C-alpha cells in the first residue's frame, strides 16, 4: 500500500480479514491496525465512501496507544490530501496528541520504567523485557512514534506547498527530515522512502521559490536514495518520473522524454502498471503530442497509456487474480507458478541493482554474474509458463502485459480503426490507429468540460425523477460540438471507417460513441423544425449520428482487444442458452433464510440490497423469442425458481452454448456509498448457501465457451449515470463495478459481452425489437453488423430515433465474431467435441 501498489495490497488485507473471521481470538492480528491500513488503501484507490466507513470503524475502538493515535492522525491526513482538502489535512495534523513518554525516568531516588517494559517484567518474561530495549532489528514504539510525527510534519509541508506557501513547506520538510534521522542516527532502512519523499518535496518547494539549482540537486538526491535501497520498484519509478517532470518544466525536453521513456519501458518490462501515477506522467503525454517528439512518439504514447490503469480496473483485476490464484485446476497452478517466478525475478533484480551500487571488487563481480545467470534462467521458465497460461481465458482477463501499437494494428482489418480516449490530469487525449496509420492529439476540451457536456447529454437520455424514468429531447447541437472537440484532428479519416473499436475513458465511459453526431447534415433542418411548437423533438431521423455511419464496439484495453481477436472460435455445439425471469422474493421460500444468514456477515447486513429488488423480474419474452428464432432444438431457456445462482454454478453444460443471454437485473454499484461494490447479476434464491446473486467472482469461475454473452437489463441501482454506464464493461473512479462482470465473463470463456449503458426501455417494444432483431440476421453476420442493423431500424422510426431507444447497448470484445453460425459449422463443432470429449475440456 505504501509503495503505491494499492490494488495488490487488497490481497493481504483480504487474507487478514479471513484469518480474523476464522480466529477471532487470535492475538497476533490487530484488526484495528489493518482496518486503518485498509481505509487508507481504499482512499488511495479513490473509494472515499468505503474509506469513510473503515475510518469510522477504527474510531469505534478508542485507543491510548501512542503509535495508533499517530497513525490514525496521519492516515486521515493522507486521506484529506487524496481528496485535495489541504486545509482539512492541516487541521488534522495540528490537533494536539499526548507527548511521547521517555523510556526510563529517574528522580526522587528511584527509577521509573515505561509500561511496555513493566508489563514484560510483571509477566516474568525478563528476556523479552530486556530485548524490548536492546533489539536492533525492531523499532521501539517510541521510535516509531518519532518517525510518524516526522511524517506528520512532512504531510503538513506537502499541504502547505499545494496550498501555495512554498517557504513554509520547505521549512516543514527540513524539520521533518531532521527529526526522522534522529532515530538510530538515520540508519532505519524502512524510512528510506519517506526520507526520499521529504527530499523531493524540498526540491519542489525550492522550485516554487525559484532556486532551480537547489531544486535539481534535491530531486537527484531523492532518486539516488531510492535507487540505492529500492531499485526496480514503483517507488523508484515515481521518483524518476517526478524528476523527469522537473526537467520538462525547465524546458529540457529531450532529457525529460528520455527519462520518462526509461521509466515506462522499465515498468512495462516488469509487467506492472502505474495506477495512481497520473500526475507524475502528465508532462510526458504533453511532450509526446508535441510535433518535435520524434518518430516513435505514437508508440511511446500507446505503451505509456496502458500503464495508467484506472484504480477501479486495477482493483477488479487484483480481485480476479486472487480468485484465479486460489483455484485448483491447471490454470491456477500455472498462475501461481508464474507469480512466484515473477517475485523471484524481481528479488534477484533488486539484489543485482543493490550490488551495482557497492564498491566493485572480484567478489561483488562474481555475485552479480551469478545473479545474471539466475535471472536469465528464471526468465526462461517464466516465458514458458506464460505461453502455457495464455491458453486459459481466466489468465487473459487478469493479464497486465502492455502491447505495442503494431500488435493492435496487425489485429485490425481494412475499414477498421482503434480509437482510444485518455484522461491525464485535466487534459483529454486521443489516439487513432488503422492497419497502416496512427496519430495522437490533445482534444479541444478539458476533463471538466467533458464531464459537463456528457452530464448534459446523459440528462436528456435517461434520468430518475421521483422514481420514474424520464427522457428529454436530445441536445443535438451539443452532441455535434462534443464530437468536434474530441475528434476534429481525425474526423476526415473516421468518416470512412466502417467499424470503430473505441476504448473510452473519463466521462466517455458514460456515453456511447454512437450517440455523438459526426457532421452537420440534417442538423440545421432539425433545429429549424424545432421552432415549431408542434414539432416532435424526439424525431431525429435526419441526424448524422456516428452509429448511423459506423459500427462501434468497445474495448476495455488494447490487450483485451488483441486477445479477443486471437481467441479461437467457440466449439459449442448448440446456439443459445437464455436465463432470466427470477422468482420474486415474496414467493421464494429460500429468500428470507438467505437474507437472515447474510445479515450475520461483517457488515451486519447493512450492505445488502433490499429484497424488493427481487420482486420485479424481467419477463422472459425476449428469451423465448430468441429461442424460437434460433430453433428450440438448438436452445435452452432457464427461468423461475430454476434460475438460481446455485443452479447456474452447478451446471456442467454451460460450455455447450455459443450464446448466453441473461435477461435479468444487474447490480452495478453498492447499495450505499460506504459499502464495497460487489457487481452481480440478480437470480432466484437457491436452497443451499444462496444469496440470490451471481457475483463476478462466481462468474469468473464458470466454464463457458461462448462467442457472445448478452446482459440485456443491467441497471437496477436507480441512478442512470455513472453506475448504469458500467454495464458497458468499463468503470470510472475507484470502485469495482460491472467492469468486473464483463472481465469475469471474458475470463470464464466468453469472447464478447453485450451490455447496456442505461436501463433498457420498454416503450414501443424498443428493447425487444433491438435484441430480437439480432437473431434474425443472416447466418455469418458479425455481432456489430447485426446490432448496427437493428439500431438503424430503430433510428428510422420516428418513435424510436432518439438515442435512448437504440444507443444503449455496447459490444465489448471482438464484435466481428459471427452472431449466428450456419448449421453446418455447429455440426463441425459437435464433431470436435466428440473428438475431444467435451467442450469444457478446453482451457
């Protein structure tokens, strides 16, 4: 957590939580301290609601422990800094705490020992009491408290600098640094990173004060200090990126680009990401879109953009990686082996970098040579393991490898383009690539402007007012303006693109690209028609929506797109499996029992969805229609009490179907802001340990072999903005959302997922016409072509030409897979299954 690996830290917090639940009387585990650390982890991920809940949980356990009190103060202050509440951070840090007691005091003819030593003596453990004052490996509580107080001064200085008082910030950092190094004469290895942060902050204050030589020296000192003790780490990457940013601000662009590029290549080579590093890398992206950035700038931009993983995505991948690691099949064993090899390689690299800092002699040279041989051998083992792992969909869903631009370009076909949007700080960037061309640009709109524009457009599509879903006339002029602000540099090229693979970011996660307007044709006539009060503002048949001209699919990442394109076609022998129309909780004999059991959990049932959500099931009409269209002999439909989470997980035939269709509600956010997001599909309650939900971890463990998974009614949360948009398979902010469901289905063996940006409409049978129309497409038609055809049919109808009715569904993954296969190809798939035994045998 403190080294910047915020999502990965969750693995260890989860392990502590499980251990505490299993051994509530285990005195070796202090739940208060790890809950405090977990609160900070959630804050670092931007999950402030959960952080508030966890901090409040800590506050319920009063303490007089000097270390605990100081940790609570500092972690709360870091949380305030994460929220950019600089004044609040200073208030927290200035609150008085009891002074530190001396270890031993004398006077009045006697000696007084501190409480810890006294407790050791009273227990009869004199050796432990003596070790308490002589142990050179462990810091005493008083020493820890001194260091934590020094950190508090450092945090206050950071808040002062960010608030504009550089002189006070410099003085504070110097004071904090001087206090920190008083502990054991500064020979405390564990505070190296804190010292480096203090030194770098002094450098930033010197820069603000105009002392550039001093600033440069401090920045270099911080890098050197980290490199000596923590080479090959995220901490070093952060320090080097901070110094590169200083060089960029000084106009030393070539040196800055070179250093940034080294940082990015090192992290990419270690198969890591830089979640939370946006501010440090922002100057790099500004340099890369400049004309003088060099011939490799587009590829450099592309690689760097993949490392800045949104915290919510990092959190999702970490959870799914833990789920994969805990398994017992061959894929799980290989994944554990790859993880262990990666750690061994990292340890060896760190030791090699440490040795390189020492005075060189023959003994050191021999050790370095042995390490080089060890790293090469481990690397070979890891490469072979990863090749084997690549056959397993679960691994492909959690893999963090960066891909080169050429890898994505080679996966494209003629008439396709990969378009990536990216938010870095306050700036919006774009990347456009075809098989033969690529370019990057900075958009003519900033983050705040994009947020406002998307909010306004979403507010005309679907909003909840007093429990009713309301749609307003679409702001066509704004949709046209926003398209220009985002895509003007490549608008001529995009006009001829048949299929756009769009990787969104920021506010564009909440708005389908197809709902933007690409040119002015029909716009003036539409606006003029609206001058007539009797005109139908919802009739938008003449508008040049992007979705009218191009098919659009969504990518959650460049790697996932490339993997989807490379994945073999489904070998399932049957066409369709439809699931939905859960049994209402009011008539479900297992619902109340399941709810009573869940209420005994750690949150006391406060984070459970109300049973009323189960009392409005989605009718099975579209499932039955699809089954009839595709042939009842090729289809199965599961509804009512049979559609429980237990029943789905226990089915052995899921891999027999090319299309899985869930017509049920999806929970995409937590029921309260202070609860963890647990994305799930709503099901009936089962007779066993059922909770009426198919969670994304449970989906991840399913064995499917589907070309397409359809989630046709995903929102129940009632907020049709960020929460409902996560149905498209992507997430904003820090929370794990329906992004988890999409990745989970891909990990389970799906190639593509179709889901909705907002609650699907019932008016004019729009959703039934849209979904039902998919299955009437001729055999061999691609998923995006089939969806585009049905969307354009709705666009051509004055009753359903508003984007609310046709634009909500997104295809995530490889949209060029055939939606319906000819009967002959299914027979071939069945023969392949007969030869291999079962489709489930395929990794």
